[in-house]
C-alpha cells in the first residue's frame, strides 16, 4: 500500500467497492481535501457517483461502503455528510508521519518522479525595442515560476525567449536611434511621434556617436525626409492622420536604408544588441533565466518561413488575392483569413510565427506552452489553425494568458507605453521594492486575472504584506533553532506522538498536502496556488508559535515541536524557491 495517506484511502475505498459493486470496481475514486476543517481531512463523492448506475440512495451506498471498508490505523473517524459524501479524519499518527518524511527528504520533499515529458515553455519574448516594463515583469515572474513548478513536478522543461529581431519594430528603433544620432551632429529632423521616444534612445545615440564619431552622419535633413508626406497636426487622432504618420515613418526607414547602405545593418544591430543585452541582464538580475534565445531572423535565414508557407500551399490552405498570399484561417475557426506574404513579396509576422511553431514541433517536444499577454487572445485560433493546416496536432500547443499588471504609485496609475517613452521599467520597480516582493506579488493572482500592484503594501514590513509574512515565518523557525543550538539532524529521531494539539495536527496536515499541491499547480499552470499555500502555512505556523512555547523543559515535547518547526522551514523554503523568492534566516 502507498505511503501517501490519500493513496492509502483510495486503496481502502477500492477494496470496499469490490465488495459492494464488483461490476463497478474500476470506477475512478476522487478524494479531495475539504475546505472546512470540521469536515475531516479527506472527502469522497464515490457514493453519489454510484447511486445512478446502482439505482440506490447515495447515503445508503455510503453506509454500505463504510461497512465494507477494511480496518486501518490510518483512519480515526468516518462520517456520512450531506447528500452522501463520505468524510475521513486521519489518525494523529498518520498526520504527524509527514514530519519525518520532510526531514528525511529536505528540499526534495514534494518533488515528483521524473516523467520524461519534454516541455517547451516560451515566455516574455518582448520586442527588444526598449527596457522591460512592469507589465513584462508579470509574464517573466509567471513563466519562471511555472517552469520551476513543472520541473519540480517531474517534467523536463526548456525555457525559451523568442527574439523579434526581423520586423518593422526593430526598423523603427534603428531609425529612432539614427535620428537622435543625427541631432547630436546638428542635423535637426522633426522626430516622428510614432517613433521610440524614450531617453534610452538618446543614450544609445550618444553611445553610437562616442564609439563611431560621425561615421553615420553627413546627410542633410532634406535627404532624410525626402519623399515623406508631411506630419499631421499632433492632436489629430483619426485614422487618416494615423495612416499618414505611419507612411511618414516608413519613408524615413526606407531613406535610412538607402542612405546608409550596409551601415544601416550596423545601426540596426547596434540598437538590437543594446536593448537585448539590457533585457537579458534585467531578467538575470530578476532571477529569470532562459535555456535558449531563439532568433526570428534565423527563420528567414534558414528558409523555414518560405518552407512553412509552401507547406500550407501544398495542403491547399493558401490562395492568391490582389497579388498577396492568404492563409484560409477561417476554415479553422478564425474570424477572417490572414495574409502570409504581401504583394511585394515580404512575409508577414504571422508567417514567421507559423514557421516558429513548426520549428517547435520539429524539435520533438511533448508539450508546447506559449505565455502571451491577454491582449493576444484572438491570436490563438489562427496559430492553432495554421498548426492544424500543417497536419500537426494543435492540442499539443497550449497558450497561457497573462494580464499585464498595473502599477500604482501614490495612488496614481503609471503609464507603460514603450513607443511614447512613458513607462516604469522593471528595473526601477525591482530597485524600489526588491526582487522578492516583485516575484511574489506578480504570482499572487491567477495569471489571466487583473493585477493591481500595490507599491506601499509591497514595501511594508507588516503581516499585511504577504511576502514579508511568509519570509518572517521562515526566519522565526531559524531563530528558534538557533536558540536551541542543537543538531537539526537529531530531530529525525523525535517522538512525533508528542504532537497532539489541534494546531500541531493542522500544521502536519498542511505539510502533507504539499506534494499534491505541486502536482495540481503544475497541471493547472497555476503557481499562484503555491503562493496561497505558503500564506496559509505561514499563518498556521505563526498561530501555533504565538500559542505554544517551542523550547519547553520537557525534552521529548521540545524535540517534537522543533522537528515540526524544522519541517515547516523546509517546505516554506522550497515553496519560496519555486516562486523565485529568497528564504531569509533573519529579518
């Protein structure tokens, strides 16, 4: 029989079921932990499941199942509740045994067996056109925590960042940098309002000048704007004005490429490397690491974009209209068909995205997870449609959506637009509240739920600050163990039967649920479940600590309580590590 109490209960119920209804012995047995402590440690709806096929009352069936339940020291009491639920309360020894298991396994407690499942997790993937802002931070924290949870649950996880280094946004950044560079050389060109405005662009222009002097200068303002339509007045917001601004920008980009020639690629690469390097450094400092940085440009260099479109054509899913190639995505649930190759021969961003996902499939992963901003929700059916059109299983791709966090400082909402330059960077946020508060607060809500980031709360040293509350529990245990001064390894021999009061047994039950929590959080792509768990565990520990003395004169009781406290410390540290948060020994 399994050492896991939940699995043991399932075995007992299976044995009872074979006696009550052998023809239904293969029925799935579901056991859940009741939300209310008064309902026991586990509950099952098995009798309700069996009532209809057996044409019997659920409560009668529940009573019969309990009559046939094999005797076991695991179970203290049973109860039939409501319409026919069966509640189980475990014996004290069954609850406290987890303390010894935690002390024996340490940081490995709760770790799942290696499943061999290969998972590709792609997240952040922000355009390298400016510093990462606090919105990107939530996707980074969520993705990094999810990767850790999946790995801890037993999967083989590859963390990947997709670099958008081949599109128009990078051309706009290169142009923005060059225009600021020209201004430093006295060439004044009206700076387009839809170019990148931030101070970081001016800083890059200065670096370009300092390193290369006037290498990219020598042009007049007239040459730079040659052929560009005039800019509409700044306060015009209509579609015609917007299109005119975009056309103006496109002409300036074309002129920059023509005037600079091969040097344009240098300026483009300079801006890309500056911003990509800054983002990589920012993420590393945030504790977010990637196994692979995948270049969009490589998809074009290797011919994969062309091959992907050709494959769609071969399957009959592409048609020609007005000189452009269209993917018939409406056949796969999309709201309209999509252009994959324009009439000028250039491939669209969607075409490169199709090629990227084709590459993901060809690398042989069992599960492919994309983490996107919630505003990309409508993009899911067209990408999955393209995958199906390529003859690949679309169900292998799963998309987790993340709502961008909204930062409030002094009661004021902060704007975060990279093009306008009005944004709060992730680096600024980290310096203000610290990495730990950032990582914990970002995963305090389900990823697709709105999140207001309360700076005042994140910086406070109070029980209302959840990360402080959890870390303080860990530090408290460390303080008690230090005061005790003994060898923690000796606690493994503690007589756990001395743990008898209600708070102690509740803590043991909470520790015992940790392995199951890990599997649930991994299955649901929900690291916020771990944050909730840690808050509950810390709360129960603080309550126990405030109600009972740890270092009592009774040596047996003292060692047992210290063993429980040490087990709590291990689980707190493990859970915090999965969320990318430190576990301080002093506070």
